[in-house]
C-alpha cells in the first residue's frame, strides 16, 4: 500500500507529465521499432486511441506505444492481427472478460 508523501518530501521531486505522442509520430515509432508497414501502424494507433478513450470507464490506462510495438512485431511475423492484438494489447490491459471482449471488438472493427 502506498502512503501519501509529506509535503516536505514531495517538494524534493520534480513532476513531469508525459503524454502519448501525436498520431504521426506514434506511427513512425511503431514502424521503426517493429518493421511493420504504414497501414498496420496507423491502424494500431487508431486502436490505441479507442482504448485510451476507455480510461476511467473500465481501464486504468489505454494501450501504450510499447504495447503497439509488440503487437506490430507479431503481425509483421505473420501472426493474425486479432491474435496479436489480443495477446500483446488486450491481455496486457485487463484480465476482466468484459474489457477483453471490448478490446477484441475494437480490433475486429479495425482489422
């Protein structure tokens, strides 16, 4: 269990907020890191945006760029997109059957 830090302790740290890269940059990262084609990278970014919209509505956080790269690597190696996204993205985001189905439905609508 985490405890709140005392004010005097918190003042010793710098807070930096990181956001997801813009879509074009995220697509480039995916292509560069995975060797996937532009269409796959763009589709994965759209999938990530869909999962990120679920933050606070069943998911603690949406798909990270790292998860997208993992899925892209699997797809580039011949794994069907549905299987690749389920294993690399859906299962990493949640273990709740309802959420897994929702993410799998997103995948089915895109690939």
